[in-house]
């Protein structure tokens, strides 16, 4: 596991308390962690190559009421992304607390209804992740939430 903590100045700007990158590819995990760090999306970044360990810590952060960003690969040994999402879906977690981005090189083959209609999944992105894709989608979500707050 690799943990990256952002500086105190960046911590104030971050939208998420913690970002999880769960991918059995060490190279992809490192690249995706760096993108999240550069975009200042989270105060802390946790990178796991073993999805079982990642899920265990992710669940604890959700129980602790942390706002979590999850970038997860679908095709992994021991526990695949679909099974991981199934576990998370059984938890009593608000959909505003957890934002999941599916990152996979073979998206078309794995998009089952459980993934397509999962309340936490924000978007499906292909590997390798490009910084611009994540930025554009995050900006759209932030705008939508700000508009909802002003209306509500």
C-alpha cells in the first residue's frame, strides 16, 4: 500500500477526505494516484494492489464518515471490482459520501447491470486514465451539487 498525504494548503481545497486507488497493476495504480494528487481531489490517497486489503480499509473510512473517492479496476484477482461494489452496496452509506469511478481496459465486457445502475458509480473510464477525463467529470459533479444547494 502506498499512502500520499497532500500538503495542508491542498487539504483545504480537497473535495474528498480520502481517495482509494484499487488496481492490481502497480504501474496503473501509481499513475492514477499521481493524477488524483495533482488534481488535489483528496486530502489523502491510498493505493492498494490487493483489493481485499483495500476494501477492508475503505469500509473503515466509510464507517468513520469520511468522504471517499474510489478509482477501481474491474478485472483483479482475489476480489474483482464487481464483487467489491456488491459489498459496498450492502452498506448503509449515502451516495454523496462515496464516489466510484470504474477504470478498466476492457469496459465493454464487464458492464453488468450491477455496475451500470450502482448508486455509487459516477463514470466508467478506460485505462490508462487521462487527467482531463477525471477533471471534466469532477467539475460537472461539483457544479451540479452547487446548483442543487442553491435551489434547495
